[in-house]
């Protein structure tokens, strides 16, 4: 049973560019959340997708957008990259239950130069 | 906007129990306590969660005080592979996000 998979594992971009990160949820899960983790800090919630809609959003600018596909996989898009966007981007999947146990992928390491 | 307080770091001897404290004095009646850990260069890993009662699974035990203002995660027999940052998180049922604080860096020593 595959867990949460993310691609690519590493990415280098320059300021002003756009980036797309991809996530496949754990088998049977239909809810996907994205987090940003700066070096030395805990993960920060970006947004959650359920039924192809953004259900909740954290305190991130509109440059951060996402999409969920009918097969429950998801993309995170970041436009107009800033140096401060350099971070580990984590995807988590879950079932839409009260328990909301989220299972995380290994992340995509984004470096903005 | 983390609602929990944890010590920044702690050491533990291999084979001994590790007791990780967490304060959540402003917890509401319907909020759950979750524990995750993050081993270096990996994504966070779910450990356990609870509402009021103590909980145990194959990884750990969670002890929640009667007033629910604090809890303790117990790793019964720590191994070197348990070295990680441990996060205590409080979450309401209608809040879909996990709010991570700085966590406790646990180092298990041989």
C-alpha cells in the first residue's frame, strides 16, 4: 500500500518564476492538505482540498494556489517566487472524518535563488 | 498560533521510557490532542491522539490529565530511531489544519 507520494523531491528555481508541486494521496484517502516548512521551524498550513474544492486556507498570499483532481491527487502552484519561498513543501492526505489523521509525504525541497 | 507549550529539547537513554510533556491550558472541551514526530529529512509521522481518555497504541501511550490542561506522551522503550522532533497539537473537530509549534527535540543516547 503506497503512502503519500510527492514529486519532485528537489527543485531549484529563480526569483519571479512559477513552480508546480505534485502529490498523490495514500490509497483510499480523498482529502489533501499542503504545508510549508521553513528551515528549523514547524510546518505551516497552506490549504486543504476536499471534493476538488479548497476547504480551508491558512495565512498565505494568493500567489499560492492549488488544485485537486478527480482521482484525489493534488497540485500546489506558487507564482512570482520569492527568496522566502525556499522551504520544504509537505503534502498530507486524510479521510474526511472527525479524527482527521493526516499522513504526510516526504516533501519537496524548493530552493529559490 | 500554536495552542501548546513544549520543552525545546530533552535527552533520553536508549531502552528507557521517554516522557514528553505538553501544556495546553486553553484547550476547549471538543478539542483533540495529537502527537506527531518528524525524523530528520522526513515528513511528520502520526503517533497517537486522544480527547479525554488515556490512549495506547503500538508506538506510544498518551496520558491526558483529568482537567485536560496537559498531557504526556510516553515512548515505553526508546531506541536510537526515536530521535526526532515531537510535536503536540491541539485541534478542534471543525478545524482541518494541524497547527505545529516548535516541538521538542528528543535525542536518544546509547
